């Protein structure tokens, strides 16, 4: 299922988010499990933090509402589905 082109994944977060390293590790682990290459972009701002975004939040939650701490990281299954959607969208090209 891999590809030569990496999938761009954003991890949006508030400054000094303590869960940011765990979010990075989860994305890397899940990408490796499906043979996907990812480029992780970290975006700091007023977001529910941390949130993993590949076109939309991996958990399906809204990114509106401003800065707040999330205690739930996306599951490996949620990340896998989000990466697969992003890979499929990249192969289809712009609509």
C-alpha cells in the first residue's frame, strides 16, 4: 500500500503540549504498519491539542472551539483509516 510520495500529516497543538511526542510516535508507528511514508508538519496555535489532521481530524472531531487539552489521542485504527483516506485522495488528485 506504500507510495513514493509522502502523505503530509499535520499535528496541530497548543504551545508545550505534553502529548505531542506521543502523537508523533503514534503517527510514525501507524504509517510504518501500512508502509506509508509521512511528512509530519507541526502547527502551533489555538486548537484542541494535540489533533492529528490528514485533511480532517483523525478522530472525526471538530477542530473548532479554540485551545484546549485533549486527553485522547487517536487510536491506531483511526490513524490507519485517516492515512489511507489521505493516500487515496492524493492518488485521485484534486476534485
